[in-house]
C-alpha cells in the first residue's frame, strides 16, 4: 500500500484530465438546484435524480418556498423518479425550511466552512457525502467528496483503504484537502474526474483493458 501524497495525486489528476477533459461539475442552474440534486442523488444514479429535477423545472418549482407549499403527497409524487421518494421528500422539505430560515441566497452562508458543514450535517437526511457535495459545488468551499467511486479507485490503486464508516471518511477527506489546499475548483474537478472514470471504466466489474491507469494499478 503506497501513501497518497501530493505527487501521486497530481499524477492521478493529470491522467484522468487527459482522458476525459474538463468536467465543469456539478450540473445545476443555481446553488439551490445543486443542493436539491445532491439530496436527490442519494442511493440512486444521477440519471434518476435528473429526471426528478427536470419535473421540478417543468413546473417552475425550483425554489424553496414553492416546494414547501406543495402538499406532502404532491412533493413525493414529484420526486418519485429519484427513488426513496417519501424519505427524500422529507429531506427536501427540511432543507428548504433551513434555506429560507437562513435567508439564502440574499444572506451569505456562514463564512466558516466547518461551522456550515456542522449545520448541514444536523439537517435530517444529510450525511457527510451530501454535505460535502453541497459545500463544494453550491457554496464553493474547499472540501473533498469521498464517494463510492473515490473509495473504489484509491483502493484499487493501492493508495488508500477506505472502509465504511464516518472516521475513515473524515480521515481521507481531510488528507486530500491538506494535499491540495484551499482550491475548491481543483477539488471539484478531481472528484468529477474520478466519478467519470468510475462510471466509464473503474466499475464494480472494471474494464481494466481500457484503463488509462492500468500500468500503475496493482488491481
């Protein structure tokens, strides 16, 4: 097992960037829409979450007040394509209430990223991965998202073992952040590239013959 250091991380970024080009994530027209997408993509594919987002857009409801005004059953039906729609409807409602109470976006979010992260984690249904997606892509904070694609790729490359659990998540997240520094655009692009590689090549059953990293991957 090699240690994940700054040089290896830079080589990984260069290889994936050369293979897939600029990703320019996260898809969404507004910061609020990015947040809703981060909630809806939980435990499903982005394609399913995108279908629910498109239904919200078509009805011109991509605003916290508009979503809160819906009857619970109507909101659940609207989010049905994203799966787990009852749970996600409750999570969206809680998040919308927080957004309005915090007077976003007219009032800037807490400038302290750690404090803002703690608030997001206190909201129903928002765990570390969702909170970090919101922080990184909606609020431009320098955090790294450790998702299933990241755990799989770094483990196969022999750069990090990331067993399930909050402590392991936080350890890898803060380590990558310390290597990259306060560069949210770089952190976001790295995460997006890892996701793209995970979808195209480094799948659960990997297509190793197509992998740009195969010469350095012990897997």
